[in-house]
C-alpha cells in the first residue's frame, strides 16, 4: 500500500525515524532502560512546552485518558468544575466531570463563536464552590481557537485552577502556559507532536502538586497524583506502551530540533496554502478567519455532494479527510494540517479535491 496522506486531526503521518523507533530493543519497564526513556520524554515535554515551573505525568491511552486523569484528579471533594462548552470536546470535559460525580457548571456557547466571558465571570462570582475552570484550547470540532488567556485571567481573578485541554493545540498553536496561568495542560503524542497514538500526558504547575496529592483518587488506573508520584521515582505504575514511548521520545527530539515555533509556522503555512485553494474552489468556511486555528479548516459540505462521496473520491487518490462531528455531522468536513506532510502533498491534495468536486 502506498502512502496515504492523513488530513484528519490525528493520528497523523509520522516521520520515518519515528516509525523506526517502534522497533527499538525489547526492554522491561521496571529496568533502568525504561526509567531513562520515561525521564527523557518527561524532560523533553517540559523543554518544549513548559520549562521551570512545570512537571509532567505520562499516561498509557489516547488523549482522553490524560484528560480524564486531569479532570478527576484536580477537583477536591465538595468543590465543582466550570466547563466552557463550545464543541464536542468541551462537552467531553463536562461529561467526564459528571461521570466522576463532580458538580459541573457548563457555560455553553455557539460552536462557531467564543464563549461569553461575562457569563463565565458571573458564574465564578455566584458559585464559590467552583474550584477548577476547564476549557479546550483548540476545539477540534470546528478548528476554533478559544480565548485561553482571557478565560484564565478571569479564573485567576477568582482564585480558580485552570485546566486546559490542549490535546490538539500543543505544538500547533503558540501559547505561553506559564504567562497564561494554566495549572494543568493535557496533551497527546499523536497530533501536533507527530508521535504515534497510545500515550498522553498532563503538564502540571509544580505548586499544584501538594494539593493534587491530597485528593483521594477517583480512579485507580488514571490517578493523577499516584501516577505522578511513581513516575517521579522513575517507574510507571502500570505496564506502559513501550514502543509508543520510543516513538514519542523520537518525535519530541524532532520537535525540539525543528523548534516549537517553527513547527507551528509550518502548519500555518500549510493551512494558508490550503485556504487559498479552498477559496479558489468556491468552498465556504465554517469560521471567520479571526477564530481559525493553524491546523484545522472546517468547510461547509458542498450542495449535492454527500460527505461519504467526497471522502471516498479523495481516499481513492490517497487523501483522508475528516467528517463533521456532533451537531455538525453531515454539514461540514474538516481538513487538518498536522503531521509530517510536505507542502507539495498539500498541493496535490488541492488538485485531487478539484477533481473530486466536479
Ligand atoms: C483528539 C482530542 C481529544 C482526545 O481524543 P482521543 O481520541 O482520546 O485521543 C480530546 N480533546 C481534543 C480537543 C482533541 O482534539
């Protein structure tokens, strides 16, 4: 089978070096070889995204595993969670909270707009039991960038902890976590980091650690505090996906080599190229330019051309696009610019798209 270019928002195409890292030697996770590998991953995560003030904890599982660990592990008994919801992933945060019997206040907004900061402010003022304010950095549902700095500033004013789902943001969208005042930031191996799926992580502000360790675990496998404590001693709590860890370590080395800002600019250049092409082809964008991320473009489904037809025509030419989700299913399609994909491949995609729209 030839190369398929993945234009879905993860899992992404990876470099040959990342793929080859999968077949590094067999090791035991209770030996120094794995301690070194885990140490390298955790150090590189901090080097890339959050030096000094932060620490990190890695989970086996896709992004949702680390997200669930962060939500369930950060709200104390008797306190609540405020979830900003303007897409499928904001809804997921709220749902995780409810599953763990955490009181959840949802601030709902249109899926194609920023949340109402005044509504967040009045909820924070009126409900002192809220302890954690959670939001999605980049709403993958639509490709919308949320106002993280503004929401975090409000949360700080009321003394709240900020939990950010940056699973599709880290490595793609510039953000200074420290300056923004984010305490917990969730990421995954296989989106803008260009690793393979199976590992996810939480970056945690050091000062938060004593508070997190005092929260009784709501989950055995996904305990934020206990997993962190064990990893600090150099050992994972449970058997990790070792090949995926090799691949993530290599992917992080490549990210640091390329430079996080350059990585993000590369994705930005790719989306600019595609967006020019989409306009030429007469496609209509879901979001205005001011709300769009660097890595996902959501387009209205052209009249008379069902999603699956468009998808199948493109797949036959070697390109995988992504359907709308939730309330937008059938109405939009999405094209991501994440992963180890060359500009000439994006140009070839535009040609394939032009053919497929006829
Ligand atoms: C991909 C993604 C997730 C996690 O999805 P998984 O399938 O568990 O990796 C969570 N939040 C956002 C914003 C995402 O883009």
